[in-house]
C-alpha cells in the first residue's frame, strides 16, 4: 500500500479550477494507478482463464499436455452423450425442486418474522444460521438425518414401527433428498432478501388498507405482493443461478448415484475433467453451463434495471 | 411469535404453530448432530436411538485434540480466508476509489467490463485456471488457494457504489491543503468506508472459508486441505467402525469457528445481503 503513495502527482492541477469534462493528465495517471492492481488480477485470473477455457473446449486435450484442435467435436459429442444429457436433466429437475420451494418458503418466513419482537429476531437468526455452514458440514449433518441405518428420520419412523427409507440409494429419492438438504441449507438468503423488501413497503399503504377494513389475505394480495414483485424476481433468478451450480451436496452425499440419478452438470465436469482428465471435453461442458447461467444472469440484469425504472 | 400484524386470533395461533414446526425442522438436524457427538462410539454402534438419552460424554472432543490433521486444516482455512479477505479489501478499495472518484479515459467501459465479470461462474474458468496454476506450480500452496479469490468483482462493485455515494466536500478540504490523492484516500475516504469494509470483509471471509470446489481440486496433499475439504475427506472415507460420534464431533468442531464469526458480525452480514441484491 505504502508504495502506491503518489505525492507529486496530484498537487499542481487540483488546487486550481478543475474542468469537469476533461481529465487532467495527473488525474488519469492516479486513476490508472488505483485501478491497475485489481485489473491485473482480474485479467490474469478471470478473463484469461475464461478465454483459454473456450479455446480449450475446441481441443482434444489431456492432463499431460497433449492437445489437438478438433473444432466443435467436443460439443457434438456432448449432445450425444447420454450421461451429459442425464446431468442436464437432473440439474433442471433440481432447480425445479428447489427454487420455487425456496422462494415461497422464504417469503412465508419473511412475512411471519417481519416484526420487531425478540422471538422473531431469534428465529431469523436460526433460519439464517444454516447458510453460514459449509457444504461439508451440511451434508455431514443431513447424511446422519437421512441414512436408513440409524439416521434421525429412521429413528423417528422406528418409533411409529415403520421401515426405514433408503433416501440416498434409491434412484427416485436421491435427487429429492439432495434438494431437501439444499432447501434447509439455503433458506436464509431468500428470507433475508424478502425481509429487506418488506421493510421498504410504505407504511401508509397498510394504514389505508386497515382503514378500508381489508383482511390479511386481501392486504397481502393487493399491497404486499405487488410491492415486492421485483424482489421476488431477483430471488428467483439468484436462486436459479446458484442452484444450477449444484456440486458439493451431490458429490459428497450420493457421488451422483445411484446410476447417475443425482448427477448434476458440475459434478459431470468434475468427473470428466479431474478424474478422467479429458480436459477439452470437460471445458466444453463448462461452456454450456456458462451459457445457461449467463441467460439467467441477463434476466437478473433486466429485472434489476426494471426495478430502478419502477 | 407474539405481535403478528394480522388481527384474527385464530390465524395467529395456526401461524405460530406452523412457524414453530418450521423452526423445529430447522433446528432438529443440528441438535441431532450435537447429541451424536456427545455419545460414546460403542454406544452408537449398538444403536443411534441411544443419542436421545444420557449418558453423554466429551471423549469424542478429547479425541479431536489428539488428531492433528484437523488443526492443520483449521490453520489452512484461517490463513487462506484471512489472506483472501485482506487482498480483496485492498484491491477493491483502491479500485473502487479509482472508479468512483477519479476521471480517466475508458473508465466507464472498464468498469462495465468488470461488472460483466460478476456473471462469469467459477465453473466456466476452473478447468483453464487449474491448468494455468499447474503450469505455474501453484497447486498445494497457499498462493494457489488464495489468488483465485482475489479476482471476484463483487468487492469492486460494492466499494465503487459506496465511494460514489460519499459527499464531495469530504475531500475538498484535503485537496486545498495540498494532500496527495493517495493521502486523501487513505486519511479521509478509507476511514469513512469502514462499514462497507466490514460487510465486504465478512462476506469474503465466509465465502472463502466455505469454498469447497477450488480447494478440492487445487489442494491434493492432505496437509494443504482446508477445513471443508478435510472434513469432506474424512466423511467420504468414513466407515461405521471409525466412530460415528467422532465424525459428528468433527462436524461440530468445524462449524463452531464460523458460527462464532457469524454471531459477532451478524449485522454486517445482513447489510451485505441487502447490498448484494
């Protein structure tokens, strides 16, 4: 930091009148010096790998540096790869299982906890606390809830004399089990976003509704929901982007199994890239994921721009 | 649970009951983990239902103290998270000041390009970045674990917005005294930005601490594992005979530091959630 001190640079021009429409040479130099360290890191660690990843996806490349240009072959291969198609399907399925649930439950919690009482503060803390745990801890906790051999659910079922359910080894249950774990883990963020939005709703709207003797449901539908529409859209898009990146839960809890039933796209990339070392092919799969997420991010950009207009 | 907005008493009770159930569902997995961690391993071998009743013991936690790998992982997580946090705060504050307060040609275009970086998911760069770090010999080093975190554009975005919102008058007195730009930044603007620094710092710390995917592929030597990767590895190698109670004690032990950080910095986390939206 000290090395960046630029004592002489600023002195002469600044005390005199500065014309706002032109940048002085010293200001330009100072500006570039301030942004240069970040820009260097940005280009080296984000822009360069992004571009070289696209380049790599057009090659047949392996761990040991062998590399041959193959054009779109990796992409064509992906389109015909049943496991990749299954992974795309699983990921979409997972997004459908988690995002609506997270949005609705997040909103319900925010509505219930939007008071200043001590109880709601404690509960807000409880519902958000899971979000600060790492994926490793969350999966460790939930495996001990779900495993049929001595898990919490199995114990509760045993109390009712019911048989245990093999959540993680049944092809139909594995992905929903990962989804439930994820909802438990991620519920804090949508709740917080909705709470922030609810506090922005003008109080006089509620007072007017109370004067009209509007009931709770009517107030919710006519005032609350329209006022937080933009936030709801932002929550949906953020969660779509996040949940498309499903990795740790599936990798640790099920290894994508049984029979690829819970294999998401990112785990597919991991297996191809870092276990089979088919690097060009994995890069191509990651570019497809990038396109999917980019579309969602554009939707968020449009949504937040709309919010400023409205 | 007390003062609900709606007047109907009946609905109040159903809402409170639903909320209570949700809170129970939220807390139960954590309490279950805690109970398992407090049971002797041989008691758990006979059946996990025994976790609902005493006797409880701290022997699993005592065993962790004799298990040095966990402390290595804890140390690595601390070094990496603090390193990334310090780096992000420095780079983002400097760049944020540059973008917000200084005029130079191309500034706005460069800023938009940096914002575009927010939309780049880690997955799309990770293969190429892994190749690059391999070529540079950075895997299994602190540098290898820290550098990728420094490129995140979110901090630059946050600090630029924050510096932009500050009144111009703050700097003008310093300008007139002939202070340099860096001095003005360092003495005047930076101290004013402490709340934003705290929010950005705690966010960066938490997300680095919890990162799983990059340390998983970059640190292959178990000495260089971070806590998330280390605990995941013992989880995946786990066989019932190793001691379920010990594994659960590891989970509790590994989540305590981050929960303490959460409790201390709670209000900055809330502020950060709002800023992120």
